[in-house]
């Protein structure tokens, strides 16, 4: 059956109805304001940062000590320009200034300072990420080499983007840190807030479904498995009942050094501390602190099995009832 072109006559009216909602529901559109950071450019910058952190593993082949300086210099130069522009957009929007209105703050100059401050962190980022790679190598008997971890492990991908975003978060750059970690969340299934504090030698095995909240603190040599949630127990409110936001209120747990948390465990609450050298078993639900060197497991569930013949007999008995 062919399309009825006469029905297209209703489309202008439909368009008007949709556009009217842009005035009626102004909270979910961004019109007539300074531009927000570009997701495409931010992701391009993230890929360039990964190329610098893990040279030879990503886009450019044939790198060696004779040409690496030129390659990295070119990437740094491009990152300087991209980050300066995108950070300026984020700062300007956060300040509520329109792009066509004069404002006393020079956002481009401030953004350049922040961009360079971040780029200066890349050497230390490489140092701590090297410990995360080593933690994966030490913690997973199935892996054969560092190359396999860097090429294949979603946990390392998420941790890499988190550590980049965390540095930007500390510089108090709006939007961009969360854009990065949510991109990594979509790519890996691992959700790490850029405000979380995570020490060295951190390993996420398998990874899908992991959630780490904004005020979570994780010590050295910690290992967690898929499905682990380090979340908030409840949300504090002010006198008007509005949520208290930001990292000023400790809502998420503290995980001390050398803790292992197995699959699908849930640890909640800002006052909850998992003491060093402890083990939290699979599917455990914790809302209170655990002393160091403690193992927490569910009581062994009773496994019930029955044959198909027994199932048929039960069904027949129920039928006669």
C-alpha cells in the first residue's frame, strides 16, 4: 500500500505542538545559550589521552624511541587546543554567561590554565595506571601478558578513563569529567563517579555492572568483581527537604587496603568501612562496618534438586487435588 501524502498535511501542526513544549517544558532543552562541551570532541580527546598513556597499543603503529617524541608532541598540541575550547565552554555555561554577552571572566584564559594543569598530570597518571595493569596481571591467572590486559580488559579501560576524569574533577571543571566516565560506563558497563578516591593497584575483574559512588574511598591493592555496588544507604536532605549534593557529604563506603569483594556484593553507606585485608563474599549485603582481616559470607544456601519424574508425579498429584 502506497503512502498517503495527504496525511503529511498534519505535520506542520504536529511540529508546532512539539515546539510549543520547548516553552512549556523549558527544563529539558538548551536553546539560546552558550554552547555546551561537544561529546564528539571530548571523546576524541579521551582517545588521544589513551594513545599517550599506552603508546603503540592504539591508533599509531611503528612507534619507537626515535619518533615517539614527535608523535606525543603532536597529540599534546592537539589536546591543548581541544581541551582549552571545551573547558571554556563548560566554564562559561556553568557561570551562566551567554556567548554574546561580555563577562568579566576570561574563560579561555582560565580554561587554558586548567588544560595545561591537566596535561602536566599525565606522567603521574601513567605511573599509577601501570600499577593497575600490574594488579590485573597479579590477580588474574587467565591472563598471559600486559599486552592482553591493555588490549582486552574493560576493567582497565574504565579505570583509565576514571583516573583521567578524576584529575579534571579535582580541577573543578564542570561537565567534562562526568561526560568521560558516563562514556566509559556505556562502553564497559562499569560506572565509576569521577569524584571517587581510588588508590593504586586497583583491579576490576570482568567488570560488568560495577558501581562506585562519588564519595567512595578505595585503598591500595583492592580487587572487586562484576556486579559489585559501592553505593549510598540513604540521601541526606536540608531543612526544605532538598537533597544535599556534591562530595561534601560522605554517602558511600570506605574500602581499606587489600580488600577483595566478590561478585554481586553490595556495600552501602558513608559510615561503612571495610577493614584492610578483609574478604566480602558474593551476593553479600553490607550496611555496617567490618573489622580488618574479616571474611563476610552468606550462610551456605540449601540446594534442592529433583528429577523430571518427581516433577511429573507432583504435577499429577496437584491435578487430582
